[in-house]
C-alpha cells in the first residue's frame, strides 16, 4: 500500500526546501501505526523533511557573527521558539530561536567559528505529521466523549501554545481555550496549565521540577513557606491524574559535598558513643542580656556561643583526653596543648568548620570578637586554610535552626563533638518544689569510645553544665 | 522635573506592559520612560530580561534608567578571571554580575548611569540612541565636546571614554544599553578592572581598555539627576510623549510577575561563573618556605567554571605524593573557586596523620593555589 502525503508549507524567503512535495511509502509492517499518526511521532518510519534553517538578518548591515554557545546538539528535538544558539557580533549578543518543531540533524558551525547571515546554521528534520503550520488546539474536553472533537479552533482564533504545552494540556484533558495565557501575545505557558490544574484540584503544585526545598531559616521570606504549608494539607480527592513532568537529575559529587563525603567516610571508622543532657540557661540568658550592650559598644555581637566555648575550654583543662588525637595505628594518644575549638557553620555552599585558636588564653569577649570575624569571612566564602585547620574539639549550634537532641558525627582527627539544641522555655521545679519558667537547652555529645569512656564524658558534661547554669562559678576558674 | 511615583502609575504600567490592547486604551499610549528604584545590579538586570521577554514593543519603545551600587558587570561571553581582579572584588564586597548582552566589562557605582533602549528587533539602531544622548548632553551644556565613535563609544574631548555600549537581540525584541560616567570612582574602577591572573588562555571576548573621565570633572554641576533628566527630556521629545518617568520596583511580583526568579538566576554561580567559555591556565609561582624557594608549576583546564584537568608540579617529596594526587583528584570536577578549594584541601588534611610540618607545607601550597582563583 502506498500513502501519499502532501503538505502545504508556508513559504518564506529564508527557508530553502529540499523537496516541497514528497511521497511516503509505507510497507505492511508499519500499517499498525497509521491510526495513531496524528498525535505521536513514530520513529519506525522517518519521512521528515530536512530543512536548512538559515541565519536571519541581525540588523545594522551585519553579515558575520561568532557562534558563542550551542543550546542544542545533533539529535535533540526542538520546539518552535526554543533557543538554538547564542551568537555575538560587535558587542551584541543574539539569541537565535527555532522556527520549527523537529529534530536537529546537523550543526553547521563549531564554537567560536564565524557564521554568515543568510547561510545555513542548522539542519532540522521537520516532523511530517506536525509540519510548520500555526499551532492548533488538539485537546479533548472532560465531559465530552473521546470520539468528538479532536481539533478545536476557538472563535476563529488559534490558541498559541508550544507543542510541549499542548501535550501537557492534552494529557490532563484541559481545554486550552479555558486557560489564561500569560506569555507574550497571550501565549499559554506551562505555568498557566499548572495554575489551571491547581485551581481545579485545590492543591498547589510544585512550580517546577527544579524547585529545591528551602530549610526554614529565620531570614527567609514567607513566600517559599507557603507552597510547603499548602502541600501538607491535600485531603481533596483528585478526579484527574495530575501529571508531574519532573525528571530525575544525576550530578557528580563535587566541591563541598565531596569534602563532606571524605570527612564522614573517615569518621565512620570511629566508634561513637553518645551522651545527652539538658542545661538550665536561665541565669546565662539574663547575664547575656546585661553584657550584650557592653559588647555592642565595643563593636562586637555577643551570642551564647562564646560562653559555651569558654566553658568547654575550662572543662577540657580538667579532662584533657577530650582534646586529644588518636594516631592511625591506635598506638599513641596525643594530648593537644591548644584548645582550638571549632564552630560548625552553615553557609550557602555547605558545612564548614572554622576554629577559634587557643581558647584557653582568650576571654569571653575575645572569643566573641573572633567568632564575628570567622562568621563574616565564612558567609563571604573567604575563610583561609589557617582558620579551617588545626581544630581539636568542635561545637555545633544546630539549635539556631532547630532541634533538641541530635547525634553529631566526630570530625577526624578529633575525638569529641558537642551539638547544642534550641533554647526552649519549659516548666521546671526549683529547690522549693515550685514550678518556674526555665530556659532549657539540650546538649548531645559524641566521643571516640576507643579512648574515652562514658564516665569521663559524663563528668566533663556535668562540669560544663555547672559553669553555664551558674555563670558566676566560671569566675573562680578563669585564667 | 519632579519624578512621580504612585500606585496608579504602577498599575498602569502593569496593564500597559502585559496587555497591549489595554495599553492602547490607556492615556499614556506610545513610548515609556521607566526608572528603577533599586540599586541592586541583579534586580536591575532582571528587569531588562523581564521587559525583553514580556513587553510588546510593536507600537511603543521603552527607555529604562538605572544605577547600581558598586558592581563589576561582565559581558555574556567573557571570562571574569581575565577581566577583573576577583580577589579585590571579594575584599571590597563589590558584586560581580554577568549580563546577557555582549561586549566588554564595566564598573558600575552610583556615579554611573545606565540607559537601556528597548525596541523591536527591526527598529534596533544603536547609533540613533547614542546620538540622542549626545544631543541631550549638548542641549544641557553646548560647550561639551562629546561625540559618538565608530565603536559605539561616546568620547569626551575626543579621547576620554564616557560611555560604553552593549546589546542583546532576541526573536522579536532587542535592547541596546550603555553606561554614562557622571561621577564614578575612577581609582576603584581602574584597580578592579585590572586582572592579576597570569597564564590564562581563552576564546572569551576580551575587553578593550580605554582612558575614562567623568562628566563631573568637566563640569561639576552635571550630577546624575541632571543628566537623567536631560536624557529623559530628549527621549520624550523624540518619541512625542510626556516627560514623565514611571518608577518601578524590581522586587514587585505584582507589577513584574516572575521577576524574582529572573533575579535569582542572575545571582547563581552557574550563571556568573559557570557560563565562562572554556579556558586553560598555565602558570608557575614561587613559594618561600623556611630558607628555601620552591618552584611550583600549575596547569588547569576549566570548563563551565569547573576544573576539568588539573596538574600540579611540585619539587619531589616536598609533600607526600599520595596526598598530592588526592588533592588533584578532588579538585577535578570542583568549582574553580577559592572557597571550594580551601574546603577540599583542609578536609584532606584532616584525614591525614598529625604533623605540624606537613600542615604548614600543605597550607602554604593551598594558599598559593587559591591565589590563582
């Protein structure tokens, strides 16, 4: 059997056709595809026309440009208006977009080559079934049966939408005429389809597959929080299947993540044990309130961390094994003289742990000042190697983001780490048996069980806790 | 002429910009002059993108006026390492942005005015726009010796560049934007636009350095406000519209839906650094350690801002070879960025046997590596 396909294609001065009419020859094995021809591209039969897409006029009498970036490669399929490449001419950067739907068959230039106006830029194989005609609405409506209308022209206007958008609408049984287009010339965009669907089902759909989940940092605005809240309450039964057009994305592990992989893989070798406790910070909170303005006058922001760090150092003086390092062969323990206390910081790129050097000889104010310096360098991504190496003990204040108890991982070559939860106001009993409002914070320690035993960790924690619960006692032991 | 802003103006703007039919019915049909209330370079570049993508320019043209707090703006296909002193930028907290138009690198601060002329692609005509600016300047101060060069620069006294140009052409719309030096800090300008990085080889568009001068130096009464006003006046006259400047807020999603996504995209590392065309570095440096001077040779290929190939040539046994090859392996695939390199290097050290000598040597090598970025 022979099928003859004749297509009328819009003629245009910048297109050169290889053939304007052609005959497709099907053999018997391809017959079963014929009834699906309209909506699907079949790869079994390739009777697409190869069209040479020429570089159109740039303006200002320019005849040559340099190809700077290809957005597609041979074999990719493109839709009309998709960007094909970026060319540059004398300080002007031009985005060349495709005129056709089809598959890219040949790129005529490599990067940084000169391309000529009026000469072919790419060869595109146009899909036989779709052609170059202006877009038509091929969608079915929900109450109507499938036999009726597969083509719709609404009031004589053709609804503008790219094939990808039309496909999405069709898969969701949406009538394009009912969707409000927000693109140029009232073109219907993918976002418009998603918004329309959201209105139908009462749920907010993820805006795009690329959207990341933003952790609830205090400084973030309410806008990202809203979709998450709404997404949690979806009891509305959905009558139509919602199409999520997201794709899995695989990326190599690099940079900060690679560093974390290395550190944590090494940490696995350490047998961790945990010890947790709760600290009553009521007195410390008061003390800090009094001292904050004094520090401010000296130009330093005073948080709770300097107190936690100094108390830890005082504790380490009594229990130096927590400030030690075990060698590779587990034959020798090195007791470090300096208390270089690391502070875990969450930056845009990831986790970094700069340390405050020699806390044993620093005052609380000096520690605060040093922390300020490290924090501003950290958020600007400018911490140097010296600040990031040589740590002997680490504190992680995860409580600023949230949480109570956690299981921190020791950072080799250290042997202990403490993670601080958030400060909560909770009812507690005082010495007289009365209930009072207490400021409670949880601490979770992890230590290397090869050289540290539970009792040591417990005693250190108790000492640290006593300094913080009764800050005046720190005065006795300050050097 | 007093700049007006009101809610009414903003609503009118959104009507005009989004629905061309409504625009024809509105009182201010025809061309439009808008000014950004923000000095954030990313927000302002996002406004350009937004107008380019969403506004129908068939029956009207738009002039967009904007100024930025200190920032270096590189062209679409440029290499920031080649064009500016990134170390200095980081130290001084000067922003780095990559625009979508071509051309060379410029330094912006509040003493510099940016002007963007939006037209359809057919009406794209840079000479006309620049002549408009020159006409406005001459109308203001007839004695000013300003003219447009054939490189689309505006020159003062035949030798000093006071304006540079770049353009972006899309499918149906185009924009031509240019700077105008009114009262910029020339000292900072010349120091940030000088690249200290040696041994770079790339096909990225190079900038053409030029001597610059501020209009303020020629005539102290020429402030940014005066110049903006004069140019708006000339534009209004030539386009037969009222001399009326509509203020827009580049953070306002209701007027410019989708603008915040555009701003975010311009701020991503992938756009600013990742869009750098492939380049290679071949350089050597000296390290002074105790009493000796060591020669180190580094060769790297960087693609999409990430290290593709890395080779570090050190004097033998100065550092454990296993550790060095670990470093090189880690660097491959990582961003060509001081922060990542420092993190990776310090992490590798952490899982190493404790040795002060090793630490000091390692830190020295890493600090020098970071200096290349």
